């Protein structure tokens, strides 16, 4: 279904380098279980080798489909560190095709809105869908 991003997504964003909870000998990893929730999609961070469900870390809403769009875009917020300002993000979903896995690409920055040409320290990540989501969102679908 166009727009469905449900599942477990994982990748190695560069912004996490200084966070010992997310970094190990193989680098820094971000794993999210993305599930439907009130208002769109919620991302629950997964830790402990994929066995521990944390709290809601991300919220996304799908943009109105543009004419001829083959894959959807989403807007939302991503909070990675308690006590810090969340990233305002834009996500693009590329569904699996021709043997390639489905990917979810993020760009973002702190602040009230995403301004791609602003000079800053942006968040960017490409997460790959690796399994079905197991964790549940704190904000249930109403």
C-alpha cells in the first residue's frame, strides 16, 4: 500500500557518534519500530539487540500526494536525546523493488521548521526495513 511504512527500520546515522548507548564496536545504530498511531505514524526506539522497546521517539504524518508521485513523503519530529530539542524531519519512503529492500530516508534539523538551505548541523539517515514491527506506540490509534 502506498504510504505504509509499518515495520522495523535500522541504519547508521552519523549524528549518533557521541552516544555510547547507541554505539558499539560496529558503529552507531538507530533502530525504530514504526507503527500506525493517532495522527499518522509513530517510531518507537528499539535497543538491547532488538529486544527492548523504548518510548515514542518519532512522529510522522504523510504529505498530501503530489500528482505522479511514485513514493510518499512524510513530515514530523524525531527526538533522540532526552532534554534536547527534537529534529524537525522530512522522510521519504522508497518501497522495495527489484530485490532491493525498502528504505526510509530522513533529513532534518533542530528548530520550528525544516529549512534545507540553513547553515546548521542537520540530521540525516537512511534506514532499511528489516522486519515487522514488534513494539507498540504510546499514542494508540484512535
